[in-house]
């Protein structure tokens, strides 16, 4: 197994043993259970879990091993050379039956009313091995709390979890997963002996961002989620394999659906060790409700006399044709642009780009709806960094891991778990550097909170530490000092506010590490000066040779951000890609290319007049909401396709209902560049169509078919995906410019936009379960800060920037300890982007208490 | 200063050179570091640290034949030698002072009355295994022990027996006094480790053994208070001297906590191999049975060990003899029951304890002890059914040897022996819905 705890047992790499007369050779460190399973011998288990440390608690997995006087638990016994194991002797069977008898003593046997019925390990094992009669002649123990009104011990312990302690068999998988895999302590075991119970920690709710997994791994019906329970029996559903649409890892999932109702009932994991280890973030688990919600757009809308009214598809398409043609004829196709969501599938994204480029000869298109001032082309260090190869599973076997400018728990939950795993199971050394404290730090050897706006200086300081301490052998290292300012560790450390000694420890770890994973994240991508920081990172990479002994990358953020890059949805695709596109389409438009920001500026100047948005919501997500709105309002014609009516569709002349990812089959490229397929689970609801079909329908109206067939489309995509889009590292050290950071008088706090750990982007607000975890925006700040403003948890706070203000409740942070505030961007009711200025490095704000 | 009023044979120890553990326990000044030093205290620690190599100490303790006094009787020197020599991780020594085994109250006497002896023994053991931070995990209810130890540790720092650069050798050693979580299971060494780490006190599966991966996954040695308190004497007077005490295979002295229906319950330090009957009847020790009644049976090594019947009492108190008699030395808590005791009632009290204290981790112990309590409870209450004895035996068999930690075994071994020795009495209870003996004697 990839994640054995103790690989250094030495000696040979394998052991050979006999199980039920069969000889089997397995890697050293395998347990007897794993060895048996590897040759198809099934041993029952309750408490064993492939991704958790064995505890040997339930004792159902007994085997007999010759020369061992007692029965052994196979899940916790390491296979040794020459062992002779029996899994089915009378002694084993008796032992197993005794355990089942013990477990069933106080088990309610309420299978007919239990939601786990049909997929319960206990039910299954009892049928296979149990006694058909009970020797237990006592009243079964019943858990009851004073405030319970029914005889069922149904207890809500979290926004989405119901606990029934009577059914619990105390395998401790939930508690262990919470602790070992997620680092959460909101669930625990209480009391002792046979009244031991699982419960929420006193005064707390089980509401961590991975809480849904606890339900999934519970072998019985002790933990159930509210979205699924009592809605349908598992045997009445069918499953469809799919991919999470709200993470860039492309976590593998299964939809449980019912065809007649055309409805999804729940999501479970579809374990893929290379990607997700079988753990799902709650966002992944509950975001199917974005599709099943009743608020979906039903029909196309057309603006008539200033009001959007329902229309037929045919009417809508006709209007689109007429209006876009008018613009094309009057002003030229290049006055038409588009913005597509990076969560769309390959086919939709590719059709989008092809439509705009081929029909209108326009290079004014982008897939980036939320990052200010992104470069339009790839001739820059940021793009180099973003194009580097990365393996999620590669995090596991790194001995040194650095997370920089990222709050993994809010951006990359899957990778967050991997980092924890590397620490818990492989004892990797973790270093966390960010302008504010993040939760990843609780597995970190060192957490470095550098001063706001000094990201590049911090990285320079790490380089300088390596030079001054003579830690690296890079031949041209002497050149580096000329490219960076300041040029001594002491000065750089002082500027970024991290102790030089601390920086030296990290530099030493980077130098000594055998395999280093360096992850940069959204704080870099989001930052206006990303190019400066990326340049510093290129130097860091060169100095320590990180890419040669590991991996360094800025991680893609959305389900198909990588697909968008690899299919050329940006204004200026990578040169290699352009060449291929030119071949496929026999020519490419050579008109001016604009990124999102430039497009918005030119809309405002009325130089872009027609615009198509697919799945994106720039009004909600792009900095400076007023500016975005004004720009879009200046358009002559705006088409928006989305699942819902949004702030952006409100401005549209035509709104088209878009199908969600579960409603069509599609491919997505995850942050590793791995192409994954999501099957169609539902028929598109109401009158929605997938993006690629909508584009084909529009193209039809222009009598310029995009593709002669699906096969043609797919073969074009295949050709593009073969192009290597990795950009070469710079030849030598590069100059790291000095950033100009505006200070805003009277606005002393730095605001960082974020996602709530239960939300991602603008759509998850439609998923009820996720809203149950968090349904409202907040401002999160350090306790000390709050006290300085005389604020308490829950107080209404006025948050002001030079250009706007919002009023949000205060949340006191468990992690933050400096002068920053975090505000989630996921809530329509509190549009934080109205506070952000387009061209700023730091978003300065001030706060005040709102009088009651 | 407060003393728990417990009878000891300290007076005998003052006269008898061999009884080293109890020599000063009736001296109310002994808790003060000055007195302890005047009595030769901390000489062994100084000797060990300034003139012996760690390996030499381990050898010496191995040679002495000292075995763990916490219950399992594992050879102490050998345990220490399991610490990996080349591990870069820190090592930890933990003194197990969670003393909660019913009947056992010897560690408390040592901690309350001779705390520096415990610290000194710990220091030597710590040095022997290369530990620079040691812990004593004291049962939460033992307020006086905790205060005593905290005071003593402060004194030891002030007198530079602990802290930095001890005796100018460059060796640093710190000590932490930790108040326990208040559960019997926290005395089990792996549950203790969890508890000390701030987790729920639940046993861990072995391997890995604590010596390889213990506290914070670092090499760790857990030893009982009495075990560690014996170490300074071995260092001072040598392993050869220690071997002259006790029997060939069970060397040294041992404190027995005598309780139950005896006239003089108390703690008695005797050489291993001491006769059980003598311990119970000799006026210098137990002084005979309350009301001069007959003995029914004895638990010789704490509530977790099998009963000895009245006709088995002519046995010597050492590891081998007791094993031969079908029981165990355990923690050395001798509990005596006289003829009027209802065995079913005794077992009900015991199984209630184990059911309540089971950590809840493994199925057989958690569920089995609960079921046993219910079956035994109904027999005791006059509701026993035919077949109940066989059912108890079967359930016991499904627990014995099937659990993570020895608590499961501890819960069933006394039951199995009680059925073996007094089966007729169990049967009578079931058949006649009442007790064979006249009274249910509430013992103090
Ligand atoms: C349920 C249970 C409770 C125990 N309680 C104690 C205790 O209170 N004190 C103690 O020293 N050992 C106790 N032990 C034994 C310890 O696990 C361990 O063996 C001992 O501390 C080792 O020290 P020693 O080698 O010096 O005897 C207990 C064991 C079990 C299974
Ligand atoms: S609630 Fe479920 S997962 Fe948790 S211990 Fe009980 S049975 Fe196991
Ligand atoms: S035997 Fe009992 S006390 Fe020991 S681990 Fe199992 S349940 Fe816990
Ligand atoms: S599966 Fe092995 S003890 Fe539970």
C-alpha cells in the first residue's frame, strides 16, 4: 500500500507467508488483512479503514496464526515471513461469532426503519456469520437525553448529521477520521464501558468542512445525513460516476439518482488514491443540490422594454442572431467578446473559444472571472509557474512541504488533506508561509506569518538565507544578489517581519529535503503583483533545484481551469497551442487580444459592444463591482447563460438556461493535467442545455457550424490536449522588481477575500446543505483585533473601503492573529467585491461597530 | 503534615536492613529534602550520573533481577534495554502513579511519605535510557501525593538534583508532575500515554511497544512507582546485594497491601517469597481474621488476579510460587475474604468495577463485561437461570485473550477462578434464589 506507516523496517522489500494454504508475497509492512485481500481472501472488518491507522478495536477480523497462542486481529498484525495464517477455522469462526454476538447485544435491530438498511456492514455480516437466536435476555441499553421526545435516539449533532447512539458499534472510524485525516475535534467518544458513546464535543456542532465523510464511513446507521435519510432506499437508486465541479482536483464521486424522478439523492466518494483517497469535502458532497434546487432557470429570458420575460429557445436564438449580427456589421466582429466559467467541461469551453474566434474573428475572450489584472499571454514568470507539472499523490511522499500564499482549507481542501496525511503518516516536515495564520499550520513545523504585501521579500529572504548559510550548490548563485533587493537576509527578514533564524530553518529544510513539494496558491494568483512574486519563486526554484527534486507550482483553482489553459480559452494561448489551433482551424484571427480586465475597460469605452457570458458571474466575483456593472451596462447586447438568475444575468438582454455538470457527460482536466470523465447522471432539467449545445445552436444561426460531428469536436480536443503546455523555466536568475504598495490613510486593515470552507464561488449558495453550514457572509478577524474595536462575536460590523461599504456580522477567528480581515465572497447578500479596487495590491479597509 | 492513616511495618524496616523501601516512611521529616539527603538520599543519583555509564546502570538493574511492581512483573532492566540505541528522537520516562487497582495502595504511601525516593529512582532510570524530560502520572484523586510530589520536585530543582547541568556533568533533566484523568484504565501504560498526550484514555494496540513508539511516538519507558523507588538502593548497594533479598528468581522486597477481613489491614514490605499465611495471621502483619472466622479465599495480587481457596494459602508470595498456585503476584494487593462472604456478591462488585472502567475500545471487553454484570447481577438478586454458569463461562472465554489490553483478562480471571473454586455456591444461588452463606458482609 502506498501509505504504510513504517517503511523503514529494513531488510527485503517483501515477505512471503501462507494464508489458507495459498502462498502470497506482499510488500513488507502489509498487514495480514491486506495480504489476504490481495489474493481475494475476504476477512470481515468493522473498524479497519484503508486510510486510517489500524486500532484493532472491533475484533471481527480474527485469524489464527500458527505458533501464536491466541487469535490475532488481522487488520493490525503485520505480515511476517513464514507466517501460516488460517482465516476460516472453527476457532476463528467462533471468535467472529462471539464478536457479532457482543455487538448485537445492545444493537436495536431496527433495520426496517434504519436508513442504512441495504448497505449496512453489520446487517450483511450478521446474515453471513451471525447467530439466528440471541442469548441476551436483558433490556437493551438505550441512550436517551432529557430533551428527547421520541423513543428513537435521533440526535442532530451537526447541520447535516443525525446521530443514533443505539446503533453505534463503536468502531471509532468517525472519531479517528476526524482526527487523523481532517485534524478536527468536533466529535469524540464520551463515557466508558458499554455506555461509551460517540457524540459532538461539548457545546459544539459537528460542522467541519469534511464532516460528510463521517457519515459515509460509518459502517452502520449511527450517523446519517439529513439530505439523504428517509428520502429513498439505497436499492432504488442507481449510481453514476462523476467528478466534483467545485474543486480543481477533480475529486471522484458517485451520484445516487433515481431516473423517473430525474433526481439526485446524494453523493459518495469513488475512491481514487491518486487524487482523493476517498475523502470528500462537504462542498463536493453537497454541491449536487446546486443542480437539484428548485430555483433553477426554467426558460430563456428576453429583455423587452427593460424587463426580462420568458421566451422560447427559438425566439431567444433569433434575437441573439439579429443583435450580434447588427454589431458585427456595424462595428466589426472584434467588438464582440466573451467570458466563460473555468468550471465548464472541455467541450463547452472549446466550443466557446472556437465560436468567438471563428465566427467573429475575435480574440477578446477569457475564462478568468475573479482575478484582477491577469496577464493576457504566457510570456511571464507567473504563467511559467502555473504551467508546471504537479502530482497530488506526490504530496504524500514528500519529506518537505511548503505552502505559500495559500489557505489550503479554503482553496484546495483535497490537497489540504494530503498535506495533513504527509505529516501524520509520513512525518513530513511542513512549513506554512502566508500573510495571515491558516489552519494548515497545525501540522507545520514552522508557521511564518509575513507582513501583508511582502510576499516576494519573504521568498527573497529564504534565498538569501541559503546564500548566506552556504546551503546550496547552484553554480550561478552569486548572480542572485544582483537581482533582488534588499540584498541581505537581515534586511529582508526585517522587512517581511519574520525572524532570520526561522527563515534559515526553512531554507535548510528546502536544501536538505529529498523530495520537496512547494505549493503556491490563490493569494498569489489573486495578487496584482503576481509577476513580481512569481519571479522571486522562479529564483527560489533555481537556487534550490526544487523542480528537479520535487514539485513547485501555483495550483489551478477551478474544476477545469487547466482545461481552459490547455484548450486555449485565454486571449493569447501558449505559442505551441496557437500553432496547433492554427493547423486545426486553418488559420487564427490576428486581431487584438484582451483579457477580462481590458475587456471591461473597453466595454466602458463602448469599444466592445456585444458580449457572451457562459456560467460566469463577474458582477459577483470581479473586483470593483460598480465598475463591472457599469461596463456591462454599456454593452449594446449581452447574452448570459447560467443555471440561475444572478447579478450578471440581471443585466443581460438574453438569458439562457445552462445545464449543470451532472446533466451532461463531459471531460475535465484537473490541476495535475489529468483528464477525467464525468458521466451524465440526469437529463437536463427544465429547458436547460449544455454549453456546447447552446453554442452549436447559436453557431447554426450564423450558418457557421462549429463541428460537423461530435467526433470531430472530440478529435480536435484530443489534438489540443496532446500539446505540451509546460513553459520552460527562465535561463538564469530573474530580476525581482520592487512593488509599489499604496497605503490608504484611515484604512488600516488589509482585507483578504476568501471562500468559506463550505462554499466555493457564486453557486454553492444554492445548495441547502451547504447553507446549513454557513448561510451568511461574515468578517473574520483576530480576537485581539476585535477587542481593540470593542467588538464581540456576532456584532454587526461596518466594513468600508474608499469605494464602498458592506455590513456583516463578526466572527472571531480561531487562527488569525494579525491586522487582517477575511471576508467570504460567496454570498449574494454581501457583495464584498464592491469594496475592492481593480488596481490595488492590498485592499485596505476600516471597520466600525454598527449601533444597535 | 497530612498522612493517610495506613498501618505499615516501618518499625520493622528500621531494624531490618533488608527492608529498604519502608525504612523512613514513619519519619514525618522524610518528605523534606534535607532529611532525605541526611538519610543518604540522592547519593545513588549522584553516583549513577557522575561515575556510571547508562549501559552500566541498565546492566546493574538487569543483574539485580528487579521486576516491575506495577502488575505484569516484567524484568525492569530488560525493558530499559529495549530503547532503540540509535533513534534521533527524544526519549521519555514515565512513572506510573495511577494506582487504581482495587486493593492496591502501596504507591500512595511511597509518594506521600518518601517522595524524593521516587524522584531519585526516576532520575536514575531517566539517565539510563537517555531521557531529559520525565513525567510522573499521578492518579487524579491522589491530592496529597500530587502536592507532595510537586513540593518535592521544587526542592529537588532547588538542590540541583534536577534541572540543567546536574552535578556539573552537563546532563539536563526536567520533571513534570501530571495529574491523571481519573480512570482505572489510565494506569494501563498505553492508555496512560494517550491521556498524557491529551487524548481520551484508551489503550493502544501493541506493537508498536512504548519502548519503540510511546509518548508522542517517541521511545518511552513506563515504570511503576515501587519499581522506580527500588532503583536507588540497587545502585547504592549493588545488584549482588539486591539478589540476596527474596528468592532465587524473585529477588528483592515487595510491598503488599493487605485488606479485607483481616484485623490489621495495611502495607507491609517483606522479602519476596514471604509466606501468605504468615502475612495474614502473624500479629506483626495481618494479625488474623476479623472475628476469628475462617478464611474463605484470598485474592493475592490485586482484583485482577485469580482467587486462592482457603486450602491454598500456604503459598509463598513470589512470582513463581503464585503462578504455580494458579494465580499471580500482580500489584501485590492481598484481599482476604472470610467464610461469611457471598462469592457471587463479591464477583458482582468486581465485574461492576471492570464494566465501569472498561475503556470502551474493544468489543469483547466493552460488551462482555456489561453482559456479565447483568447475568451475575440477576443471579445475585435471586433471578438466576439454569445454564447461567455455563453462559458466564462461555462469555468469559470469549473475552479472555481476545482483547487489546489486559483489562479484559483482568475482568474475567477472578470470575473464572471463583466459579472453579465455588461452583456449588453459584449453583445454590441459582437453584434456591438465595445465598448459601448467611450474611452479605459489607466489608470495610
Ligand atoms: C487495566 C490496567 C491498569 C493498570 N494500572 C496500573 C497502575 O495503576 N499502576 C501501575 O504501575 N501499573 C498499572 N498497570 C500496569 C501497566 O500497564 C504497566 O505494566 C506498568 O506500569 C509497568 O511498570 P512496571 O514494569 O514497573 O511494573 C495497569 C495495567 C492494566 C492492564
Ligand atoms: S458512529 Fe458509526 S463510525 Fe462512529 S463509532 Fe459509531 S459505528 Fe463507528
Ligand atoms: S480490554 Fe477493555 S480496557 Fe482494554 S482496550 Fe479493550 S475495552 Fe479498553
Ligand atoms: S477490523 Fe480488525 S479489529 Fe476491527
